[in-house]
């Protein structure tokens, strides 16, 4: 189940859901197909997840990723920094 879809079942408060381009943090959840991304000296924002053949970071048990987002659903796994 997509984590943010839990909002529709009243499991996650609406104010915690963030859309693509919105500011995010450890206490918020980015919409489907995005992750909360932190880059050096730049505020955290919900950015698109990796696509097959694109750059990525491995999935982790975190709400904030550093540098790159992991691969999106059905876009492969992150191997050597590339969605394969």
C-alpha cells in the first residue's frame, strides 16, 4: 500500500502529506512517486523517485534521503547507483 494513501483511510493527518516540490522533513510524507530529498546546503523537498536507467540511492528505512531518491515502483532496484 502506498504510504500516503493511508491518509484516505484517516490513518495519516492530511497536513503531513506533501506534494512534489513541497518542503518536507522526517515528520512528513511525500506523495506517491516522490521522496523527501536533502542535498548539500539546499532545503529538503519532495522530488521524483529514480527511473529505470537513472541515478538512485538504495532504499532505506528513512523519510529523508541524501543526494538521490531510490528507484520508483516497477523501475528496478538501485545497483551501483543506477536503477536496473
